[in-house]
């Protein structure tokens, strides 16, 4: 089984403003719909106006066999917990693991 997820982030042209995990691999159209539907994302994008840049990174995590149940249970919470556990160690964040393959990288104003 492969777990597909994405990370949507908003930049103001100079620095990161906010981001969130999303299930699946949304394209630009779907990402715009997700942002418009989310109160915090839409407020951030509206406040930045023309300076707002949206980035969407797609990822695939090969769960292998026997890990399906774990992958289906609140996988974003698991990813955040994993990142918290490796903070300050020599281990990499979840999205940089060898068993996570990055797919598309979208950027649009």
C-alpha cells in the first residue's frame, strides 16, 4: 500500500507563513478550492494579496505489507509526532526518509 499525501504551504515571497498536510495529491485547482474552504488559509492568502505564493508538494509513503492499519489511522498526527521525536537528533524529518518519495512540486500565485 502507498499512502499519498501533500503539504500545502503559503509564502509571502520572502518567508514561510503557514502550511498544512492534505490527503491525496491535489492539483492547482483542487489546492485553490481547499484554501478557499479553509478559514485560516483563506484569511492568510487574502491578507497577503499579490504577495501570496502557494506551494504544493506531493509525497508517497510506501507502507509495505502489514502496515496498512497504521497508515490509515490519523497519518498526519503520526507524521507530526515522528518529526517531533527526531527534532534535535541526526534523524531526518518524515518527508526526507528513504521510504517517502516526493512527487510533484507545484508553485502558483
